[in-house]
C-alpha cells in the first residue's frame, strides 16, 4: 500500500508541475482580458481545405458585409478588439499590407469580437485602418462560421482565405512580422 500511495503522490506532483500556457496566463494575474496566442502559423494544403466559409454581418460603419462580397479574391480576416494590446501592436502591419494589396486580388476585413461601433471607429481613426470590421459582439455568428474549419482560438487571430473562401492559413496571436502574412497572402494568390 505505501508503494501505491508513493506512486500516486509522485504522479500528482508531476501533473501539478506540467506547463499549461492558459493556466500560466491566468495565474500571472494581469487581468488583460484575453488569452494571447503564441504567434504560431498553420498552413493548410489546398487539397486538405474544407468547404468555403460563409458569413455575414453589420460593419462598424453600418453597412451589411457578406463573404460573397469577396468572391474570387484572397481574403484576410482579422479577429480583434480595441483594448487588446496585441491587436493594437499589429494594426499598423495589417493596414500596411491592406494598402499594398488594395486592388491586387486580396482584401482585408476585421471581425470585432467585443466593442461597439463607436469604439471600433475610434480605433480605426487612431491606427489609420481603412478596411471595414464586422461587429460580431451580439451573436458571434462570424466567429461561429469558422469553428468547423480552423477556429480563431485567441484574439487576435488572422485567417487567410483562398479565392474559393476556404481557410488557407491561420496566425494564432499577434502578427509580428508583415513578411509572414505577406508570404501567406502571396501563396494564396498564386494558387
């Protein structure tokens, strides 16, 4: 019996010492209000992509936006909200790439998961964001549309949809280098 108790205590000790990034973020007590992604990039081979993602919603400007509006173009979808520090840090990179690809087979759209339109528009003014954002606060319908494919598990999350509206790549967390997202967009355009 003492051997069983020793083994059980050892197992519990090892489990308690294992690293859980979500638990560590909670334990740090920063009250930052989000779970940060690790910046990992997931690319999905063209043959392995699921169905086209269909979504719609009302933009921060009040206009109706739907996935069909972007048919035939690569679409970069960024899940964000204004108080998210990584979202603020990546905003200039996203805007830079959006301007670079304007009229060149790729478009950008934001999906705001927390704010009201006035807050989102203020953020856009401050960071010079010119692409629209769907306000997904009330029902999370846009976020839900992606859950069966490659779910946005953290904020920010940036998805690259191919010309058929299928998820081609995901950056989980802050886009830290424009070149990474640029490469993902170029690869999707070249397909």
